[in-house]
C-alpha cells in the first residue's frame, strides 16, 4: 500500500459538517482571505468562496488532519491561480489570409495569449502597485514592509532592514492590513 | 499565483500571499475586531456565508443528479438499441452441463460446479453456462441462444 493510500480523508458529509460548524471568526477569516485573493483581479470574493465550496464538496479530498479553513484557503488559491493561467492561455480567433475551397477567409485560434489582454493586465497591475505603495507615503517603515513583501523579502530581512522589534513589526503589519481594508473595502477600484 | 512575464502582477501576488499569511496567523479576536471595524456584523456575516454554502450544496446536488440522469439516459438508449436476447433452451443447457461434467479433460472446478445439475434451478443453470462460456471451457452454441 502506498503512503498516499494510507492518508485518511474526510467524506463529503464530514466536509459539509465541518463547514457548517465554522465559527463567525472563521467565516470572517475566510472572507478576509477571499478579499485578498480577489484584490486586483476580476473576481468577486463571494464567487471565489462559492467556487471553493463547490470544489470542496464535489471534487477535492480533504485529509482528516487538515483544518477545513486551510483546506478552503488552498482551494481558493488554486482557483485564482487556475483562472490566471486560463486567462494567459485563452486562445483567440485571429483572421488569416488563408482561404477555404469556396474562397472564404479561414479564421483559426491563436495559441498565444492576447497581446492586448496581456498589456492591460500589466498596466492594471502597475497601477495597483503604485496606488498601494502611495497609501504608505506617510509611513516609511510600512512602505518598506509593503515594498519588501512585493519583492519577496522575508520577515527577518524586513525586521533587520527597518530595525523594528517583533512587536513593532507585527503592529506595523496590522496597520498595513487595516489601511488596505479601509481604503479598498470592496477590493481594488481604479 | 505566479504570473509569467508580468513582474508587477507577481509583486502583487507576493504581497497578497504575505497578507494572507498575516490573516491566517491572526487571533480570532483580531479578526473579529477588524471585521467590526470595517462595519461588518460577524454573526450576520456567518449566517450569510452559511446560506451561500447551502446554495453551493444544492448546486452540487443538482449537478450530480443531472449527471446521474444523463448516465441513466445513455444506459436506456443502449438497452433499446441492443438486439433482444434469444430465448435459451434450458433442456439443451442442462444437457451441455452434463456433458461438461462427463468430460474427463474438463478442469476440476467445472466438473464440481456441474455435479449438482439436478438440484440447480433453471436460472442457476443459465448463469453457470454463461460463466463456463466466458471461461472458454465450451464454445457457445447458437442453438442455446447463449452469448
């Protein structure tokens, strides 16, 4: 028997029961995560959650030792990642100079992502990045932390760079989260 | 959440990952406090989310029902297009089973199965003959109407 086969997974009924038993704090946490995943993307946090529920009860296996909140967060991550991948690879019909037997032009799908869509996404992302950073112009430490997050710095690196102790650093991160929530309660709006 | 060839999007994805880690590591009290700060009522929100979940369950159930109905329709269509099974001559089937029992070259398992032929019902005989044909122990005989 493989090690994978030995992993106990929750049944569909058990997953449903676990989700129905979530506390209000867990629901609020899930919504906060959904908002962060959806931020700057053409997806509504509630739609993202609903898709995660559907996959959770229909097609995903939840190991018995995995917290159901983490399970749903993992599905949301996969949905967002899959949607981004799909958008990048979406074939578009392009006109060609080729004609069929009747002399009509033949259209064929372009396997490369739409250059126009790519450009729009890049411009949009650039605009969001600038706007988010500008939110912390009045707080150099917070701005460094946000910029560091964007550049993939670790918490240790950021603490060393800013000279903040753990408490001050954690408090700064909370400030960043709250300011983003307040400024964009419904997600990113240009 | 990587985005090929779009460093700005990748930067936003990394920020989102860090903020999500913060949310997952925050205490329940902090999460509820922030939720209230943003003007939300956690209890009402929980009820709304539960309703959204139940809607998803109903959608999933309907989808499974539709899939089952489609599969059943395919089965029914296949059954209608299948030619009717010719009737099986039970006397001939019993005779052939006795012949299997009498065959000294037949495997022991087959002769054992055929030994109690007189005690077997017609349905048992037909089922047994079908098994024997499947094993290739004796060729199907058109006169029996067997497979």
